[in-house]
């Protein structure tokens, strides 16, 4: 009855579903949650404010094909996303850039330091903090120490429960020291929000006559991934299966749980125009939460007098009911455990793993859409 089954309806699953349906396949999407959109899911809160239920998601890309594809399903509220860090009450542009340098050291001294930095790394370059710390030049190392202490150390301890040295350098490398005066968090060509939100965008993507979406549908209730083949309602399913969920859960976590960091999102509404006057403030030296997001400044929503914010409190995912695995903890040991689970699918040539959870990776939205477009291109019949 179906040519392909897709498990999960986030950015990964929705993109593959659409492309396979457009190629003529009949597609079944099984979504465990009562709604589509994965962690990009957004909705109006009790005050009519568009919030991101699973944390702030800012779209950004340089990939023309990704932007073109998504633009088939949405208009955009495009803007240059900016973040500041609250460092002992002072607001500093993040990533740490030449404007931040001037704020911290004063114009005069910053001028000299800027020249030293640019001579070493080149104007406009992006230097990971862990690289900067290795510099042989004492003045550069002093800057690195400042940035490490005031931007990375405490935030990373909160977010990961580990120091920047202990986590994969790819993670802190996402927010490099930037040798320019560009205050934007990302330097990508396109950045912003789907105009009517992510949920609306993914709803349109999935609205195709050859796509059937079942929400509140846990694939484990109707499917089995045996060594000899995939079973759907007890009968072998020979079409393609794209799994975008947590891989350990597919096998009852028999080798133990894959480690993740989770977040507790605490929302608060205020009956006033604005709480912090900007979208995101990172708390890099104080507080137990990592950042505060004020949604109306992300979404561009204007038809509201009040405002809703969210504070993010990280914690170690245990798999307890209600907890959500957000960030894979990337290290050799965990990758090894992941591989053990992946090996169990090796004999199943029609099963594909796709997305943050299923691949145990730290993907941005555009990267996963790109990967989903590619996968759909290679597997469609
Ligand atoms: N980070 C930090 N201080 C900041 C911003 C980021 O220490 O002000 C580090 C931290 O380890 C974080 C990582 O850089 O987990 C990646 O940050 P990003 O903003 O990309 O995280 P995401 O938005 O994906 O949670």
C-alpha cells in the first residue's frame, strides 16, 4: 500500500516525505508526538504569542537549494540574528568580535590588539576559542583567556556539564571568535524565520495527496526491525524506511542509553511591551539557565501587547518519561555505542537513518534539509 515509511515528521522526515511523494511514491509518515514538525514545532501560547515549544530555532543557510526548497512552503521574516552575552551586567556582542574587543579593552588598546589578531589570523577570519588559546603570542593568549573565561567556560559547564576542553571541539567551534565588526550570530546569506512559523511550513510540506501522516503513532507499535527484515503489522515491508528517531530506542536501549543533554524550558509571560528588548541574551558568567529568548523579537510578531520569554535550564537526559533528548554528547565512547546500534541495521538494506537523533549528530536545520534532499534523490524508486 505504501512505497516508503518515514518515522518522524521534523525537518528531516518532512523533507524526505515531500520529495519522495513528488517523485510519485505513496508515503506513510509515523509521528510519535501529537503534532508534526519535530523540535521546530511552534504554536501560539495562551496569550496569542508564537512560541517555539522545544527551544528557539533560528533558520540560517548559504545553501541555495535548501532555501529554494523551503521557500516553496513559506514566505520569510528575514533578519540578521544577533546575540549578546550578559557579562556581569554588561551586554557584549556574541560571537566575540572586533566590536566586543573594543567594548572590553577600550578603543585605544583594542586598536593594537586588533592589528595583532589580524596579522596572525587574517581579517574576517573565524577562530575557534580552543585554537586562540594555543597562540604563542602572549597578548593573543590574554584575549583568549578573557573570552574563554567570560564567554565559554561557565556557559559550557551549564550546557554540557563539562568544560570546553572536555567536549568535542566542533561544539565550541560553532561560535568562533570573529575578526570582523559583524555583530550577527551567523554569517549566512539567508537567516530568519518562516513567516507563519515552522509548523505552518511543515504542514504545507506534508500536505500532498500521496502523503499520509499519522500523529500520536509510535512506530514500535506497528513495526519491527528484525535482522531478516522490517515488519509492518507482522508482514514484511520491502519499501524504504527512513528512521529519524533516537536509534537506541528502536532497540529497547539494550546496550544502554545513548547519552544526551536535555533542557527544561521555563516560559514566562509579561504584560508589557518588552522584557529585554532583543531576541536572545546568553548568560555566560552567571545564572543557572544558559539564555533567555524573547520570542516576539525572533518571530517578528507585532499583533500583541504582551511578551513571552523562555529560560533554558540544561540537564543530563535520563530517558525518564517526559524528558526529551536534544543534544548528542559527541565523543568516541558514545559514537562507539551508537555504532553498536547502527550495526544492528546493517543487514537491512532498505532502512536509512537520518537526522540529529537517528545519526547522533549536531545538525543545523539547513544541514539536515540538505541531507534529506540528497537522500530522497538517491533512494526514490
Ligand atoms: N557557547 C558558549 N557561550 C556562548 C555561546 C555558545 O560557551 O555564549 C558554546 C557552548 O558550549 C554551546 C556551543 O558553544 O553549547 C554552541 O553554541 P550554539 O549557540 O551554537 O548552541 P545551540 O544554539 O545549538 O544550543
